[in-house]
């Protein structure tokens, strides 16, 4: 116990001497501290301790400085050997935080394993049979092949381009580039040959009409139709239904319901009567 006290006193003495050598008095906010009394008191304590120990003052100081008189090992706060409630816990926790931080900071980025999102597998597509597109038929009409009659009715007005014929409703004679069949309303109208629908239109004289391309420059035009069942750019076979006979337009009101049928070769009218089979 005496030795410990001597150590404390020696430390205080050394501190006081150092401050005294630097500045005899230290001022702080208008106050001054005088270490003279502390130094004298320390010398008295050393003399008292030396007398009790039976040694000189110089030997006692030397023994204290060389740690021969220490009966304990100095420890550091927070080292784990000494626990001070409220202090060592904070120091220990702070050291752990610093250690954890260093571990995280020193971990190389290439060692960090990034979890990649799962790869979704593409659904297995079922085999779908795709039918090959049908090739467009080659249209090649020839007069020797003949024509299918578009309706079964009698001819009401014959083809006539070398002489005029009488039109009752118009009450006049004029050339007729088509054959006009007498047919009741609703009669089926058939394709005269294989062909492609190239026009669907409405005309003041012949009403709703359809034109087929038969190939080799031949075209067939049907007039006075209703309920047309073909579409533009579609293909038809000979005898296929393309529509039905409609009521007559005002230009044929006295002739009655009929089918207007016209055949051309390179846009020139051709007599179809000789080609009907």
C-alpha cells in the first residue's frame, strides 16, 4: 500500500516539476495554480517513506521508477482484465464494431457471391403443322375449252356488235356488247370458267357486278347481281356460285329481271354464244 502511494506521489511530482520548468504558473480563465506547496509536500512524504523503509530518498525514487516496488501489473481499461460497469462495455462494443467494419471493408468484391435471379425456362412449344400456302392457279383460257352457261334461262337479247337491237325500256336501237339472259330473281349465277375476281363494282345500268380474269386476256363481267359470294382477288372454279340474280335496274325495267353477261378479249367485246357448252 505504501509502495503504491509512493508511485502516485512520484507521478504527481514529476508532472508538477515538468509544468514548473515550462511555466512557473499556468493560467486558465483568470485562475492560477501554484505547485510549490505540492512539491514541498511530496518531498516530505518521500522522506517519511524512506525512514520507514530504512533507505534513502534517492534509493526509494529509483526503486519506484524501475518498477521494483510494484506489486501489481498495470492494465488497460477495456482489456478484459478489469471490468468497469458502463465503461468497459462501451469500449468492448466499440472495438467489436471496428473489427466487424474492417472485416467487411477488407473483403474483396470478387469473394462476394451475388445471387442471380432464377432463369425462367422457355415454354416448350408444341409442334404445329403449318399447311403450305396454296399456289395461285395458272389461268389459261382458250376458246376451244368453251364456257359454262352462267344461268339456265333463255337469251332475252343477243350479242350484237355488227348491227343494232331494240331496247324496250329505252325505246331505241343500239349495239349490244353482251348477252342478256332472262332469269327470275334469286337465280344462282355460276362462274363460266376458272378465274380470279379482279373487280366488284356497282353500275347505274347493270347494277352490282363482278369481273373475272380468265387468263390469256379474257375477262367475263356479270351484271344485275345481288348477294355476291366472292371476294376481291379470290379464285373461282368453273360452275362455282358467285351470286344471285337481282331485280332489274331502271334501264331494264320493261325487260324484267335478267343476267347481264359480257366477254372481252384484250378489252374488245367477243360473242360468247358460240362458246357456251
